């Protein structure tokens, strides 16, 4: 008799710890195995999943994806065809059959695994995104095209203008068209890589040079949104909540803080919830997980981008802490087996948050503090904390993307004001105690 399994398509960055968490839930809740499909298996993958299958995923940097009715597919100009997701799904199915495994749920866990996950779900008759629309959660330009083509946006929803450029001249022309300022990012990339503020036309040559890895596939130039606050609409199986996001300022934009639930009034909550639900309908309402980033404007909302997978930076773990009795991971497994969408808003009994930690100055790390000891010294209850920077590692104060931080802290409090105060005090204290050798001189703190 075949053994039930869940199929997880990829994971972003270092989130192998979430793979292991899902494996344990599969065992406990369904007596099923967890199969991880990834294009470049790593040694730690075998320890986190019951079976690892190597297979090509949709490349983030090659948006050569099929078109939708009325919308062309995108061609990156490469002579090499992209992996055919339906054919890869067939290969994965054959491997599962050889291992006598029977899928009961498909879980697209990385941006690059979304398209393959949709094809696998369709192949096995399981819940999932429509294969023809799944790429909308991967390719930012195609999402903007669908958004622009819609004639039925809710009141207060503002589509953002965008253009894809392939040369410095096109880049400068696009920035000029948008009034001399803009926001620029790769068409298909994650982890905030390449996201930059264009302050004026004079900055274009240097910014274009910095975006060199993305020239061939195209770079998106969008209207620069100023004075807005950023949130995410997080959704799993019908349950949804709003997360407050904070990003770095300056040339690069990377996320450094998430707060669950977002401290908002009823009007703001309704606007953002309506915006997130609208994006879900535009993209693929049959998908089970969404992480849609939104701007809260003075007069409404605008979508930053959408992702058809769980949010990063421990957002689902923060939800478990803020909403007792609610577990997004369990809800995702439930939805993937039944397809049932149970609309709900989990009720908060606490406020949880994560703060990413930065290096105090450029140089080489000499020593790092014990985060738990610093928290204890300040009398701050620490849920979790770690420093990834180690002695001998070179660090920089400028954060170019989400991978540039040196650690993180996670706290829980009764209210948002208390939580933010504790995040500020603990992060400052930890960062000040990171010793960095700058040209032979050991220094602490932000210089």
C-alpha cells in the first residue's frame, strides 16, 4: 500500500528550519511523509525532509514564462528554453511512484517553486493555483500588467505605473516620464535584492551599473511612493491578518521589522484587507497561501507585490505567538488536502515582533555578545534571538538586501507600544556590544 506524502516545492534562503517544522507536522497530524523538491539539494535538506528530489524550478532571474489570455509571455532573449513545468511535474511524479508515495497535498514554499507546485497540484487533482496564472506570483511585471488590465478595482485601490527597461537610455527615459524620481527593482527576484530608490536623473548611470546582473532580463521602473506605510496581507486557507513592515531608508530598501498584528484602526484595517483580497482575486484565488505587500496611502492603498507562498521573516511564527490557538502551518496543511477556504480573522491576545540586527560599523567582527544575556540584563523577556555574524566575518553597515543583517530578535508583549520600546532597547544594546575591527582598531556602536 502506498504511503501518503506532502510535496514541498523549494524554500527561500535559509528557511530549512521551516521545512523540518512542516515535516514534523506531517508526521503528527497526517502520518504522512514530507518530500522536498529543490533544484540544488544541500546537505541540510536530507535532515529536514523525508525525501529530497532534485528537479529544476522556475528561475527567478529568467521571467521567460507563458502568457495569459490577452497578455503575452515574456522572453528574456535567451536561446535556452526555460524548464517546462508540466514536464518536470511528470518527472517528479515518476520519482514519487518509484518510492511508492501518494501525494495528498502540494505546498509551494518558494517563489521559484510556485509554478511547479501549481502543475504538481493539477497533475494529482489537489488544491493549488491555476498553472496558467501561478507565474503572476513570481514575475512582478506580469502582475503589474494584469493589475493595469483590470477595470474593476475597489474604491481606494491605486494601481502603480511601471515600465520594464533594458538599457540606460530606456531607464533614464522611464525615470523622466515618472517625474524625475522612481523606484527600481528586478522583474523576478526575491529577498529585496536590487530594490533601489532613484532620487533623480543624475543617479541613473550609477544605479544602472549596480543593476548589471539584471540587464538582460529587464529591470522594472515604478512610480516612487513616498509618505506611505508598508504592510503585508498574509493569508492561509481563508485566515488572514495584517503585518506592519518597516524598511531601511537610503539607496537600498530591505525589511528590518515585522509586527503582528499591525497596529491599525478599523478604517485602515478595512482598506488594507480589501486591497489584499482584491490582489488575490486578480492573481489566483484558488491558491492557499498569499503574502501580498501593500502601501497604505493617504487616500487608499496600492500593491507593492504579491507572493503565492508563506511570508518570510518568521511572519507565520509571529502569528502563532499573537493569535493563541491559531497555527498557520497547520492551516496550510489542512487547506492543501481539502481545498476548503474558511474565512476568518484570528483574534489577537498579544503583539509579537521581529527586529533584524545590523553591524555597528564596517570591518571584521572580533566578538559578539550573548543575546539572551543582554535581554536578561535589561529585564526584557526574549522569545528568540541570534547573531549570525561570527568572529572573523567581514560586515557592513549598509544593508543592500535582507541577507545583509547580522542577526535578529523576536519578542512578545501585551501591546504595541511596549513591544516597540523593548525592540528598540534590546536591538540597540546588542548592536552596541558587537566588537568590530576597523583598520586595526576595535570599535563598538554606530560610528
